[in-house]
């Protein structure tokens, strides 16, 4: 199938690369020429394991290409995926300006097309957006009768760091359709995918995405509150989580305590759903509580540093990990930013390190960046682990001890072996350790 993908951000690139790998002819569209040039050279502008290899393969066999000629490419394709960004407004509500712009471009492109066309929204949008925003704009701009246009909603469930695998081997595919054409097209696109395929309305598909992310975010905030209680009562939350996870109704997934959630999805989506429910005069106490816990959680790590180091002014503190999670360079809503800003405000001398995210983080926070982990921990009074990159977990504890001036280790992800840490003579503290 000939597919155009609007947007070469995270979702657009992964969608385009994996669909081309599945045998479709894919053109990724963007107005930024530099991003398209990079794509056509086989380069990925984001760090995501396996993505650049897929892009290179697609470009080499000519099943994947990039273009700024948006309207001509859409006109020549069978189906267009909308994968543009949906950022938050200041009040947390969703900003649909990119969705509206993409819909207008599609409508203009279809004016002179004779065959039918299908538009599938993959961007995360609040319920009714596909039916009440995208569909009317496309129809108005192209002047078509409704029956010529397929309209669908197909949410993505990609985890950064393993997005390629998630796209190629999904847990489920949600097929939200407003007509038989969109339903048929999506089943044809995903014919090789052997997983449950749920058929529903576009508004249901939109809500499934928000409900899924909000539930996982709420689970994280709940777990963090339980872990904070464990700290007070001398209980190891890791054992509590093991006991909880043995219950099949709960499962062991997302039961790790830490500094909270970040990234491009959970914070934005929970805020957007809470704002949407508020505008519909529906209370969302649990969503708001999840956000409140997440905002306060990283500050607990700063308090732990105060308890051990005393006044933080002039103390040299190393923050290991700047991306919101390992195996990505994404620093959006990173809990490291919250911790570092608080440390800097208190006069600490902060050094940061991350295997992939230092360039991105430098754009939002002005601190010293170390070229290596060893340089980062050198002469540090304390270390705060914020991202559980494997290279940090594998650090030689004796080497850390030799390099540091002090012995305080604050583990924001419960990634180190606390018994070995204590045996090595570190003053070790972690959320939920007890």
C-alpha cells in the first residue's frame, strides 16, 4: 500500500520506518527540509534502538523516503497517517493547532484527486477530535462527498527505548473507524500483525489511548506513595512489590518505586485528559492526585541529599542520567530537571552525565556536563542516580569510592545493589528502601 505519514517526530518516524519494513511504500512528510534531508540520508534525528537501521534499510531499498512536497505526495498515496505533535497549552489542555494544519493540508491535496482516500489519525488526541475536528476540516478543504473519504483513528502504544519492537510486535492494535473504507484499509495495513485487533469507534480509540496512559501513570504514583510510607516504617518496598505482583489482578509491571514518570506521553496525556474532563464538568480527582504525587516525588531525593550532606551550598553533586528513562535521548518532563533545578537553587555545584541526552538537556538547563561517567563522579560529595542506564548499574563500586570525595549515594531508581553499596562503605539511600 502507498502510505504517506505526516510528521517526522518520534511517532511519525517509527510508524514510517516499521510500515516500510512491513512491505509498504512509505513517504514521510515534513515542512522542515533539514529533517527530510537527514531522513533521506538514512539518519535518524532521535536516538531509538534499531530505528536508524530500519531507516537505512528502507532508504536503500527505496520503500522509505522523505519529502517536503506534502500535497503532491498525499495525492499520489492511498492513505495518510497524521502523526503530528499535540503539545499542551499552559492550562494542560491539548493544543490541536498541528492537527488542524495537517487536516487542512490533506484536504487541499485531495481537491484534484479522483480516487478515494483514507485519513488515519495516529497522534494522541482527546475524544471526538477525529470526528469533530479532522473530518470536517478535510471535507471542507477538499469539497468531497463523505462517502469518498475514509476516516479512522489508530492510536500508538510505543514505549521509548523499545518503540521499534512495540510497533512490530504490538500487544494489540486498536482500529477506530467511522466507515467501512477506513476499517478495510487498516486491516490491510496490519494484515501481517498477529495480535488482537480491537474494532471500535474513533472516539473510543482516542479514549483507549488516554485511559491506558493515565492508568499506568496512576499506578506509578500509587506505587511511589506506598514506597514513601515504606521509607518511614522501615519496610523494603521491593518485597512489598513482589508480594503485590503475585496477584494476577495487579501484575508485577509498573510496580517499581522511584522519582516519578516523565517523557512525551504520561505527563502530557494525564494533564490533557484532566483538562478535557474539567471542561466537560467531570471531576478527575485521581488524575489530579497522580500529577500532584509525580510533581513532589523527585523533591524527596533532594531532601535525602540534605539529610546526608547538610547545607547543599557549595557541595559537589553529580546527577547520573538526564533522559526521562534509559535507551532514549528524550528529556521531556525529565525528573532530573526538577532535581537539578532544586539543587542549583540551593547553591550546589551540579555536574550531569547521560550517555545520549546531554546535548538535549543542555538546551533546558545550564550545568556542567562531564564527558564520561568517571569524570562525572570525580571529587563528588554525593551522587544522585536519576536514569537507570546499564552503564551506571554496572559501575565498579570500588572505582566510585576512589573517585568520590564523599560517600553519599542517592538512588532515584532503586537500580544499585544496596547491600553491596553498604558493604563498600557508602551512605546509601533509595526511595522505598526503608
